[in-house]
């Protein structure tokens, strides 16, 4: 949120820019941050954050957009109904475990390895209540925008170059000159195997959502997630 962004920026501006503040690229980065933090947060100022080049297609990405309220999505569609929306979905069980690994230690103020089963379960419950089901969000975005792409994290893992081509096709840009580092993993989180009992707990929470998504989707991945749950249930 704007206030949090400004406080965070004030805390680390010296670390980010002190050493090389007079270099051109850092001046440009500093100018971008100043615009981002101190321009009014409106639809009219939003385009100022992107290069003014008619030959470039601009956009941004953050999981936080998934939690936009309905009135904001409606305002966005009124402001520019031609925006192309991309939703990249991950197995809800794996997503919940990934988010938990990232956040729970700070939330509970204790080392990850000291967290008990019951504490994990309570955290999963809060996360499940907070996170909107995929199919609900897909329908909301499709109701307000004509161009909505639904992709899967599994496809990115299996073949990042094919995934890149599909994204480019949706955006209407040339995919022939693909980056060579598409298989490079960035921002890798804490590595920890999901224990079987915790997996079963998450499976119970997300079975209905995965089943509904599998019935709606033509893609193979929700069906695959559902089969994995069924296999883990069998003796």
C-alpha cells in the first residue's frame, strides 16, 4: 500500500542508491521510485510508470492483483477495457505450502523447524479463509475483460520456452527471439518437503476447489492435481 511503500523506501533508499547514486542507471531507478511512491495513486498517473514508447508493450505483475476488490476491477475495466489479463495458477496445495514456508516463521516469531503440526494447521485455516478460489476470480475477471489468459505454473515448469511462446501469442508479440535464461530460477524460497500429514490436511481443504476447476478447465493440470489427491487417499 502507498504508506507502507513510502516507509520501506525511506528505510532502504541509502542502501540502494548511496554507493552509485550518480550513475545514470541508478538515477533512472531513483526517479522511477520517486514517481511510484509520491505521484497520486490514480488510473491517470499509472501510465507514467512505463516507458513512453509506442513500440513497446508494457505491463506489470504481482500476486497482489489477485486480491483486488470488485469495485476496483470494475473501475479498471471502465478506464481501459482492452487491458489483457493473465492469471497463472498453481496447485492450491503447493501454493499454500509455498506461501506458508515464506511467511509463517515471521508470523509466529519462531524458527521454522520449531513450528508444530497444530500451528501449521491454524495457519492453513487462516490462509484458506483469506484466499479466494481460483474459479471465482477467473469468472470475475472474465466478466469485466474480454482478453483473459489462464495459464498454469506446471506448464512453466515443464517447458518454459513453450510457456513463453503461449504468453507472447496471447499478447500479440513475436516470440522468436526468446531469452536464453528462461530456465533460471529466481527468488527461490525455503526448501522444505511438505510432510504427508500436512499434505493430507491441505488436500481436504482444497479438494472441492480443485474439482470445480477441473470441471471448468480444458487444461490437464487441475485434473492432474485431483488425481494426485485421490491417489494419496488410497491405502
